[in-house]
């Protein structure tokens, strides 16, 4: 993993929630899990990890919705923009959606995650590594510990 945190700013569509954080723009990824598809309304979510403890809300605060037993998503309660995902147990998994960044053009994803849920017609950046959920033992352990499978169903 190439850890290179830089200062970023971002926020929601309407401006009610603004944040600043240190994010690792060199490790952006597509997530194809069913939960990301449902919560983003897109075939995949693209996110970057945030340095633990660096997220600061400078205007408003997101509302959070528990999307799994080990994580919750932050969104603007005014305009509905999805902003972030965080886990109470794994601070290093906190990420922000690149669409919420003020300068998303500086982000280039390096891999696809949870590709077992990738929609068969969604083809983008095919030259990047494609990792199944099973390729990440820590992720699989989190799902199993929550009594769920990678697709969000009960195990």
C-alpha cells in the first residue's frame, strides 16, 4: 500500500456539510459491493481512505445511516449527497466518496474491489486489478463477525 496522505476538502451538493481531511489519493478504488451500489445509486462507488483522526467537519455535520453491523455511511440530510463511510472499530477503513471532493480530478483509482458483485455490463478501467471480497481476509472477517456475507445477506 502506498500511503501518501494529502489535505483535501469537500462537501455535499448543497453546501450544508463541508469537511477537510487528510486522504490517500494514491489508493482510490472502485467498490462493486451491493451495499455501495444501493447507497450510491451507481454501478460502483469510488472512494479514498482518510487518515484516522483527520476528518473535520467545518460546516454542518452529516447524518449517519448504519448500512452494516460494522459500518455506517454519512450523507447530507438536506440534499442527500453521500459523503463517507466509517466503522466504529476500524478507523483506518474510513473513506470519502471521491464525488464529494472539491478536486476529484486528482484521484485515479488503482483497483476494483468486491468484483463478485460487479454488474456484468459495467466495464471501466478493465486494466486495473480485480479483487474478490474473498481476497481480503480482514473484510471477510468483518462480514462474518457481523453474521453476514459479502453481499449483505445473512450468512
